[in-house]
């Protein structure tokens, strides 16, 4: 009996809204998987905006498989630490990234965002990207998803992917429909958390000899923490370029204003905002004003740093990725990396679809969400923490750490009368409504709650464990010995004063 030829899998037609990093990476993946797609971008052209970007090793294996990594290395500089300075450009500490290199096998890279964008654009056929396509709304009908653009054009496909940024039109249309049906979580309607604004640029000094750091193989990454609520970073890039950014924590009264995002948005306002920083020292030498003057006006942009992790990432034939579903503070370098990881997982889920039915689409989206949501949540929390580090929150200046043992700092905050030394606890016993502890010097003490903070070989723990074991109610594993795998010799040396890696 002749065998029937296997039925060819019906591939879904994918509409990608947004030609940012996440959208382009997804397009590159779909191109290799032979899944039909088209990108719709609202901008009329690719603008070379943005400052420096950095990636750590965790994302590089994927870029290597796509053939992007080697190209990225050519336009990047490696860096292994961030130097922190105060207003007077005095070094106050170092954030060490060598552990990332050891853990992943890849050195952390820093590069110009426009350069990375160019690498991605070259891998997407030009006929598969349409510019000047602002999507106003989307609608499911007749077994397809339709998008309606501001130029009165309409496009349809099996799957709609919103990769159109923090103020995603795809997300807004989807959420409006879901909210009307009463199925949208309340927190997804809440506004972004906005705490900072930053002005960024890329300088191209005419006299590169003035900054010897530009000749170094690795990147010089400096973060300056000013008195008050402002800070800046200065980073050397390939081709004798310097990336910089000034961040300012926004006052509460400004955050409450409905229209603050649109106020003072043009180049003139950037000039005004930067004037007060012109005379400040630059960690690379000279003043910040000299860096500003070496920056083309069209390479300066103002960005509000917003944060939000949305609960709803998909519904029906629509799914979100990147900033459209999780907007992260850039301090942790997580935004683009999370978008790339979204794209990789989503592409795999689409590839595993058995057909283009709504049931298969739902299964693919649910698997994408299952794999990505908690990872994005971890990245979100990391970015929140790093934003505090990079903005100087809760720092202890390094001289205090070097000159004073941490234990001594804590010890000074506890009154002497509340600590009794040379009291080794041998056993404990409950009597009435009190717990009695018996010490090696034939003394005993009674209280309501004994708290055992006496280390790995806790006497407080051993006594009740012995009593519980006698009653047969102690877990068997709690009687097992410690797992011991190595031994080490430690010590402390008095070294010359130098900036310490207080954050590593």
C-alpha cells in the first residue's frame, strides 16, 4: 500500500508592529524559520537616536547562533568595571563585573545603540518593513487579526505581535477591548511608575588626543553621583566616540502633572537643561561642557525612565513583547536583553505550532508567557535595584568601609548593658509560660522567646532538637550532618588605601 505524503504544516502569517530591537530580532528569527511576517513601523525612517547599550554574557550565545555576535564585537568595547565618582571627580568606589565574565565565558560589551540597530537592520529584507505605518487599532474577525493604520490602510494576518514600545498602540487597543469585556486585570490600567528623566548623547571630539582613555582597548565606564538627585555616566566607545547621559530624579509635584512628558521636549530644552552642568569636571578630563559641545544636536535626546511590568501579555490572536509588556529602568542593562529573550522564546513557540488555528495560537502564547513572565519579573526587580545603585541611593562612602570593621559599626548601635559576654548556652527548657536557658558558668535566664542567632553549631537549636527527637517528632533530615565540600584559610591584611569594590 503506497504511503501518503506527510501533510505540509500550515504556517501562520505574522504581523509585527514596531521595528525596534525586539521586533527586528524576532523578524531575523522568523526569517530563518521560514515563517511569513511583515513589520509595520510608525516612524518615517530609522533615526540614529540613543546612547550606549551594554550586554552581559547571558545573551551572547543566542547572538552567536544568529551570526550577530562577531559583528557586534567589531563595533564594541569590553568593560569589566564601573568607576564611581563624587561631584569633585574623586573616586568613591568600583562595581566589579568580572564575575559575569567568569560565569558566562563572555566579556561584557558596550556599544552605540545606532550601531547595533544597523547590524540588525541589515539582516531583515527591506521589502518586509513598511515605514510610516502608525497602527491605530486592531480587530479580530473572519478568523484573522486586522490592523488599521493612520494612512487608512488595513492589513490582516493570523498573529499580531506588539513590539511597539512602552506606549504600544497594539497593547492599548487590546486592553481597551479586554476592559470592555471586564477581563483585564485592574493593575494593567494603572499608570507607569516614573521616577527619573535622562538626557543622552554621543560625542565625537575633534581632538581625540585630549582623552587618552579613547585609545585604550577596553571601555572606560564612569558614573558620577552629584549632591542632590542628579547623576551622569561617561563611557568611551569605538571610533573615538564618547557616550554620556545626565539623569535627574523627578520631584513628586512634577510627577503629578499630566502633561510633563510633553513639556520641554525639543533640542532647545535640552540645551537649557544641560547649561547648569557645563562647568562640572568630566571623569575623562576637562569639563562636561566640552563633551556637550562635541555632541551633534541631532544625537541628543531626552527620555523619561518609566517602569512597569504588565500582567496581561496576550489575548486571542495578539501577543506583546519587549517594552510593550515590561518597561524596565535602563540602569540594569536589562531592557534590550529582555526583549531579545522574549523574541527567542516566542519564535520557538510559533515554530512548534501544529497549525495556524486559534487553539494552536493560544497554546503557543500560553507557553511563551509561562517561560518568560517570571524571568522578566526577575529582570524588572534587578533593574529597580541597579537604578538605586547607579543613582547613589544608600551608599556608604568607601573610607568608612576601609577604616571600620562592619561588625564594629553594628556593635556601636547596641547598648553595652544589653549584651552579656562569656555566656555559652548549654541547654534550654520550658517551664510554665517561660523558657529558661542554662549557661556554662552555672547561670540561668528566663524569658518568653529565646532566639537562636548563635551560628551553625547553635546551642539554642541543639537543645530543642534533642527534646523533639526524644519525642519522635523531629524530621530525620534535621539529624543529618552538614555537607562539607572544601576548606579554606582566611585572613585580613592592612593594605594601602585605595578605592574599594564596595558593591561587588
